[in-house]
């Protein structure tokens, strides 16, 4: 869909021009990986691109400065810097993230086809970007994790009263005596087998509200490798990317 045209050498502000059939007007995009990208519609007059870039100079410098500061402070992409890609292993999705600033005070998140995620608005504000991404993760988890748990429950006849997804610091899931199951949205980043194990673990608490021998033999019926999976869960926090873990 996108075709790189050129990276102007010796330009004051380096950028790449991409022609997009979907674009209806020219827009600027900055990502920590690709730098400044000018996306233009097919029949856009390329001669006006330098002027366009120049007119947005203040914004470009502000956003690029915030990326540079993060790099300089020694935070890499696997650290707590805002992500350029988001790998949701737990639900088999991979997203490319871009940041497009404009004058608005808030940060909006939009999904595009091809698993592109675009943050727009006050993207130089790291805290706002983080909470916008977190809200998006929550929607993804509500949609995918909750329905996966409901499917498991209905196939095996577990009486789940409700499923909720929350960001939690120290628990992967929980099950109340009223049959309410809560899942940690960080499960999105775990290998699918571990996600399934956590779901089985919480569902079996609907039958045994403890970790008794009878409870574990119930778990074993649905996950014969539960002991190995339970051990792996102790180290599973490492699957959670720094940019999300950092926010608690
Ligand atoms: Zn338990």
C-alpha cells in the first residue's frame, strides 16, 4: 500500500515521502523507528512537500525531541519507551504503531486495516500516550480474552457469572465465590498456552474454591501440562513489555 519515494539528502529535517491510495490529504507521521514520514495521496504535488514539512517544524522538533530524550536516557525499545510495535502473543496479533501529532490536547487511538494502530493528538505527551494505549489494550482484551474464557466455560459447562479484564500488578486472574472471574490484561502478552492455563485455573475454582488435591485433578482434566504451566507462570512477567510494566 505504501511506497517509499525518496529520503531527501541534505535536508534540514530528514523525511520519507510515501504515496498512499487510501490517503485523501497529506499528513505527517513520526515514529521512533521510521522518523518523519509524509503520507500523500496519489496525485499530490510533491513540490509542495518541503513547504508542508517546514510549516510543521515546531511540532516535528517537539515530537522528535521527546523521542531523542527517551533514547538518551538509555531507554531502548525493550525498555519503557513508547512502542513502535505491539505483539499480543496471547491472542495472536501484531500491531504497528505510529504517532501523529496535531493541536488537540488529548490522544486518540485509531485502528487501520493491516493491524496498524495510530495515535494522534498530543503524542509528545508520553503519559497520555501510555494511558491511551492502555485503554486500547483493555478494549482488545475485553473483546478477545473475555470471549475466549466464555467459550471455554460454555464448552465445559462452567457457570461463570461475569468476566472482567483489569490491569493488575501482581495477579494474573481471580475468581470470586459469586462466580465472577477477573483476568489481568497483561495476559495479552503471554504465550497462548499460558493464557489458557490461567483461564482453566480460574474456571476450576468455580468447582473448588481452594488449591486442594481435588482442585488440581480437576485442572489436570483440562490442562494435562498444568504443573509445567504453573511453574512457567512464575517467570511470565518478563513477557510484559516495559512500556506497560513501567506504568504499574
Ligand atoms: Zn488459584
